C-alpha cells in the first residue's frame, strides 16, 4: 500500500517497475473513427496531457494507413490533442525508408490518400508489392492484379502495412489489411514482411526515439493481438482498453493476456501517474 498524502492504492503488478515512456494507439484509444474527424473518446485528451505534465514521454504508434501523418495530426489537433508529426510512428514513412534502403520499386495496393508518399519510388517494373488498408480499393481486380504481379516474380516480396484482422470504423467492425495480406500469402505460398504493429522493429523505433528500454515502457491499445500481444513480445507491458474495437472476448484470449485491462485511457493514465508519484515518495 502506498500513501502520498493525496491518495491510497494498492500497487498493481504491472505498475511495479518504472514507467519512463508510454506508447499509445490512436484510433479506438484517442478517438473513434467516423464522419469527418470522428469522435474524441472522453477523458483521453486530458489523459495525454497528464502524462506529459508528469514528465512521461508519449509516442503514438499506429497502423493508420488511410491518411498521411500530417492529416492524422490535423485530426488529433482538431480534438484538442497537443501533438506533432514527430510524435507519430506510422507504417507508410517506415515503408518508404525500407524500400529506399533495399532499392525496391513497389506495386501499391494502398489507400489513395497515401499513394503520393511512394511516388519517388515508382520506377520501372515492380520488384515487390506493398499492401495497406486500401478500404474500397480492395476489389477483386486490384487483389488479383497484386496476385499476378507476385506470381510473375522469381522471388516474390510482399509487404503488409500492419497485420490487423479488423478494426472499428463508423461504429462497425470491418476487415483490416491482415485479412487481405493473408489471402495473397495463401495464394502465392509466401509470407509477408510486416511494417507496422505487431513488428518488433516498429515498437523498437518508438522506444529508441524516447531513449528508453522496453522494460520501462507501456503500450496502451484496443487491439488484443497487435497492440497488447505485439508489445508484450517485445518486452513492454501491454494494457488493453475497453474502447474502440474492444469486444468482451478479448479478455479471455487463448494466447494474449493483458497486463491490465482498463475501461479507457483515462483510467490507465490515472494509475500510471499515481504509481510514479508514489515511487518518488
């Protein structure tokens, strides 16, 4: 039991070790997607600010591939979040850097909003396929085109911007990129290289940016596999929130066991901030 003079609480196991950085998913944790800029999740704006005021660095680790980072920042700022592009780790910029490093020219099956980020790399015959959340562009013709290009390669290379099964959009669950990447994997008898969550390199980039090790960080998200399971495999503590695409079945997942399940981001942050205060008394 800890007593700071302001509050008393029993320290939960996941709060015992120091927390020197927090990674947050965006959609489903900070806001719900919908018409326009969507709907902010109550308490989340204040929660992010509380972490910053407490001197705990925050990075936004997202598989968002329907918008550029600048568009995501604009959306977040419209809800009152104090964030900038440098705070956001998303798959598209990481994918562009990787393609440049490996000298690859992609065939794209991504959302039209981010196609422009790859324009400098579109040279000659494709040497790989990049698949992201293409939304309405996931037609039979487009999927079959990606399949045909992969089959024509001597050594087919498929990149998937994230690997989620589904997400919540406008109040309803819909298929995510992982389902479509899986179809191409099955048809071409290959495995995709994942750029985004749950890739360890993706979590590692955010940790490196904060200058901390995985054992001193917490990931908070609404995806039991990509957010919680992916971060735990990298040595972080994974907290699940009951917002976004959360469903009760997540709490009894056969493989992934969250370090904590919070009603929302505000509750998780309240516990983190209070725990860190208690450690200093």
